[in-house]
C-alpha cells in the first residue's frame, strides 16, 4: 500500500537541513585539518554557545548518547580544552566548561562555520537570509514554549 507522505513538509525539510548542515560542517572541519574531530568541534561550539553546563544536559542538547559525549569530553579534557568539575548542587553531576586554550580552536571552527553560511546564503539577498533566520528563531521559541507549557522541566531554548 503506497503512503502519501509529502517529503517537503516543514518537519522533513528542517530535519534534512539539520542533518545535511551537520554533515557538511563536520566534513569541512575534518578537511580543514583542525586539531579536533568534527564531533569534538561540535562539542566545543555547543559549550561556547550555552556556557558552563551539566554534562547530561549537554548530551541532551546535542542529541548525543551520554557515553559518546563522555568520550569527546575525555579527549578534550586531556588536551586542556575543557574542564569538568562536580556540580555544587549535585556532586554526582559534572559541570563542563571551556578553558582559555579552547579559544584558538573555536576561532577555527567559527571561521569554518562562517564560510559555510556564506556559501549557503550566496544566492539570497542579505535581508532574505536575515528574515529566514528571524522566522526560524521565532519557531524555535514557540516550540520551546510549547515544551515548557507541557511541563517539561528540562525545556530551554535550543
């Protein structure tokens, strides 16, 4: 029995964009010969984005299994790019933070990211790109509010 699913609905398009963007960013990080793996670069970027965070929350925000993130953090910590410390509110939990040594690596990751955005927006007027980003941020805020109203205590804007 054939299914009449439209592959271009909002959810499918956003999901495809997310997957393709991540894959292209990871390809470019690997190609740039940065001193981190693509997964480690994404981990650093996410810590920079949200600041000092519990390790389990970081895994959730990144959509990673806890063990996968732990492996990334072990390597990043061994290289002095992140630090982990017990959370004063819950000693079983670990807080993850960037060290000053991460700044240089993050600068490289940022340049790769900026080039990808420039490549993607090349055929679009600057105002159109800005409008698209504004609408996507509005939708993200709406989804975060829906999650929060549903009683999810872990809901935070993505």
